C-alpha cells in the first residue's frame, strides 16, 4: 500500500493504478492529494468519476496554478468528491507540467463536466488540454491579446493589455444547424437578471440547439486576492462575489483557510454561520421561486413571494446590521455574536414565514396555468446531470442525491437533522418542488440551531498560517456546492485562490435542458437553474435590493408593498 | 346624423380606455397586496410617450403606419356599437364590419412584426396570427348565433331583439370567452409576453409610435368589453332612458373588466400551443351551440 492511502476509496484508486500514483498526501481530515504523471490524469480522473458503485461522484473543482516561483513548474489538480453517502472524501488528482510543454490529455472527452475548467486554465494560464472538443475562449474578452495569461505570476494585476480586433476576428460562435435561425437571448434581456448571451438555434419556436457566451462580468478577483490582500481581507471580497449567496462564499473561503492552517472554529461560531447560511438559503429560494412565476407571466405569485421574503431580509438586518452581505464571517469564526434576546424575533419570523410560505406554495401549485407551464418543461435527465457534474437543486430535481451539508458536513450541520429532497422528473416543476421543500428544511434547521446554540467564544485564537498549505473549503450554497481552493503563501497572503461557484458546474448542462423546448420556455428554464452569473464569473455585485433601500424611505417601502404586523 | 354623434362616443372611448387600464392596474395591485400606481398612470405614461420622437429601426412604411392603422381600426370598431340610445354608425351588416376592423388591429400588429428582421417581433407576430386565427371564428360564431336569434345583422339592433333560449346564454358565454382571448388578457397574452419575447412586435417601437400602438390595443380591449357589456345590459333595459342605459353599460363594462383582471392576476401565461389547443376546443363547442341555435332552441 502506498503510504498515506489510509482510506478505503483512496486505497482502491492507489491499488488500481499502483506505481502510477507517485505520492499520496492527506492534506486534511477528508482531503487527499494523489500525485500522478500528467499523462495519467485523464485515466485516474475518469476512473474515479465513472466508477459505477461509487454513485454520486463528481468533479468538484479543478485548479491550475503557476507554481514556477516555488517549484519551477505549473500544476493542475482535479478535485473529485464522493457524495450520496459514499463517504466524506475529496480526492485531488495533481500533476505538474513543465513550462516548455504545457499540454496534457484533456479529461473532457471522458467527462464533459471538465470542459469549462480546462477552457479556463487554457485562457488564464496557457495550459493546453489535448483533444478538448471546444477550446474557444471562456473567460477572457475579445480585446485581450493572445499569449498573455493573467493568472501567471509574472503578470502583474495592474497590467491591462489590449489588442485591436477586427470583424473577422470576433468570437467564433457556432454556425446554426441547417434550417434554423438564431434567436439571440441576452446579454441584456428582461428575463435575465445578469448579462449572459444565449444563441438559441430555432426552427419556428422550437429550440434545436444552443450556443452561449458568458463571463461578461469577469473582473479577476482571484488575481487581486493573490499577494495583494491579507487572509482576512479576502474574506470580505469573497462575500462580495455574489449579491445573493455571499455568506456561502465567505464561509467556504474561511473554511479553506481554517483547514489549511489547522484552526479550530469555536462551536458557537459554527452555529452562527449555520444560521446565517440557512437564512441566506431562505431568501434565495423564495426569490428564485418568485422569479420563476414572473417568467411564466404569473405576477401575483411573484409579488407575494417578494412580500413573504421581505421579513427574512429584515431579520438578517436585525441580526447582522445588513440585509445582505452580512460581514459575519472571519477566518477562525464569526465577527459578531447573536444577542440572546433576538432569539424571540427569529422564532417569530420563522413561524410567520412557515405559515405564509405554506399558503403561497399551495395557492401557486393549485394554479393550473402555472403548473401547465412548468410540467415536463426543460427536462434534464439524470445521465446529463451526472455527466456535467451538476449540483444543487438543479441536480437534485434530476435525481442526483447529493447535498454537501449531509455528505461533507461542515459548520454545525453534523449535529442537525434535515431531509434532502430529491425528485426524478428533472423538469421545472421538480426544481420548484425541491426549492419549496428546502425552504421548510431550512426553517427546521434554524429552529434546531437556535435550540442547541452553545455558548462560548466566537473567534478562534490563531497565530500564523503556515505557507504552501493546500486545502478545500466547501458549502452547500442555495444553488449547490460552492468550492474554494486555497494555497497559502508568505506574509499573511494567499498564493492561489480558486473560487468555484455552483452555477459553474450547472451552466454547461443548460443546453441539454433547453433542447426541444420552445423559446417561450427558455427564460423559465434558465431561471429554474437559478443561475448566478456574477458568482460564476467572480466579481463584485451590489445587490439591487440593498441599493434600493437607501433611495426609498423605509416607511414608504413598508406602506407600499407589505402589511407586516 | 349630426357630427357630434360620432365625435362624442369616439372621444369618450379614447379617453376612457386608458383610465380603464389604470383601474385594472390598481385592482391587480390590490390583489397582489401592493399600493399600485394612481388610476391616471396609464394616461401619464401615454402622454409622455406621445410627446417623444420614436426611434425607427427601419425605413419601411408598414412599420410606421401600423400603429395608426391599428388605432383607426379600433376606433372604427367603436363607432358601430350602441352607447345608450346612441349608435353613431349603425347600419344593417355592421356586424361584419365590426369583426373585420377588430381583426385589422391584429393584422396591423402582425404586419409590423413581420416588417423587421428581428426574431422577437417575428415571434410576436407569429403568435398573434395563430391567436387571431384560432379565436376570430369563435367570435364570429358567437355573434352569428345572436344574429340568428335576433334576425338582424346590426350590432345595436341585435341585443334589443333577442328572445330567451338556451343557445343565447351559451352564445353570451362564448362571446365572453372570445372577448377575453381577443383582448390578450393573461393567460392569453403570449403575443405580447414581456419576459419571453420582450413584448413581441412592440419591442422595436418607441416614443409616439409605441404610444399610439398601446392606445390602439387599449381601445380594442375597451371595444370588446363594451360589446360584451352591451349584450348583457341592453336586453334587460328595454324602455329605459338612454342615459340610464349608458350608465348601466358603463357599470357592466367596469364590473366585467374587474372580473377579468382578477382572473388575470390568478393565472400564469399559457404557451401559444396550449392556448391554441384550448381555443380549438372552444371553437368545436361553439359549432355545437350554433347547431342548437339553428334548430331554434
């Protein structure tokens, strides 16, 4: 047995590949790094992902790093996670690439879910995955010069290179299939809340195929975080990656650093994080359900969803000082404590929410026209969900029994009881059902957490975080698994930070769900994925809701839209 | 016939239609537990649109003319309807003219939508076409039954000479359905769906032209509701003074409109194929009613 392979699954991989696994390193309690030759990457990764008896295995993230200043080489790591009760295991398959020869066999032909990751390292680091079916630019804009790789260490974050580009040199969109026309959707479209460009190839109203382009909002915050910001500062940037699931990113980042630095988070802080994460899930899910109704032309349910959601925002404001972007998470714990007398407020809000949301679900699902629009629309098969490594409600509605909170418990989830709703239908209705059930589960989780909330400190005391430590942090965000990879650096800064938001794994599967539907359903299907472009593209967003409160007086808002108390 | 007999009803229709829309917005807001905009908001929107220069995406004449054709057709439809004791352009056979000019509004919408190389306007035009083709027959059959029953082809004469029979009640029901669908109310608003196709044909319109087009669609809705209201009120108010009949008509239209808006607020939009399937079923049912009516029941 190879030294370090002290877990059943890791051992099996090592036994299967023998000598070709050069080194095994257990970098955390549930994380193993297997070092292989670059030519073996494809085989090892596809072996783990496609093992039938390991069920819900998936590609959780993939990181490319310019390790030339430390080791003189580039590195790539494919992080695979085992889910669905298979065990709390993350396996990283790592290989080094020499600068003279940055090509290696692509994993995409074996597992399409690797496609975006490989396009990204191709864009940002100049790594060449061989046999990749589609190496068009993913992240970089059209006016970025060829051969300049922003994530390389010799590229300074202040540089802003440009190139002139001509009409012929524009982004190579796919040609529409014979007999179809292009129906462009976005980058600006009323039903898309953020910029994303879809080219629907339609015959009449039927969608035959789809091409898309994203990353209009890429701002390179990973680059800024490396070397320029301290560990604690990055925490606040991480929270601002998303206007909806900021807390998830902040917790995922903090957990990665804590794992790397061996920091023990006080129990009370873990509970506070849990409560904030679930509050975030509540308002995110209700928002998405409301938007689904809006896209189906059912504005009454949309308005009521926002009315019901508003008290959750107020609750967050009372607990943390902010409706959104709570600023509650620090490496090592939480920044502010919950005041005990707020407990009553939380309970009251939740009780009311439970009743109102129950009513909302009942009345929405008894609206025949709405159900007609959702049933059997935008079906994503289990096979497709698996081959794209889809996550979150999008995957659970297609029968993937995965949930990071249960499969890889973090914060206080180990102590809490909750169900993971899974549906088989894979249509828009199933996604709505998953989200609706998760809202009730979240309420139940918060109630338990409040009951069991331990006392004590909220911030761990730690001195120094050692350099060159690698670790993953992961959170079940409202849209699915968020994974942050960190490699620590010198002088209280990161060497490498890789953010992988849930939508990053879901987006590539969208064409499969769109094909065969009509353009009438396209916005609804896209919304049912609950896409979060800004997370995926990693930038800072200002939440529209927060912006608005500063403009409109609160009493006006209250008078205008709600009858709370 | 005096000129005022035309000018008064026409300006009344042009004025009331946007106010009615404003009231609908208010009712919807109440259902949604919002405060909603003031009742005159649609008028404010309209006046500001009418004062703005449009941006033209094409030099085509059909694109520029379509809103005016639509408005003119909708107004023309209004002139053959009875307003209390007054019916501006009544003549035998105006029933056909009514059907024709109501369809003209949609045809203007369709022509405008197809006049541009834009998949959104094309989709809107396409949907409107399918919608019109599937609902106009129902409207025609419904009024046809009423014509058979009253032995008249004049819209202001018909309601006064109906005799009660089962087919009449069914025909009024069919008329209500046709008015609802033809008016483009949710769930039958696929042709102007904002979240799906950016309001279809209207997405390329702006400024004055957009204002005129929206006005035309509002007048069309009002005219359709007035037709339905008249068929309900006039048979019951024979012998009433003209002003009383008019007020009752107005009340009936308001009541119908509020009911329509409430139904609207409680529904999602049907996809065009689903809407067509429903219209087809109703059309088949209307043929059965026509058969009953022709047997004299």
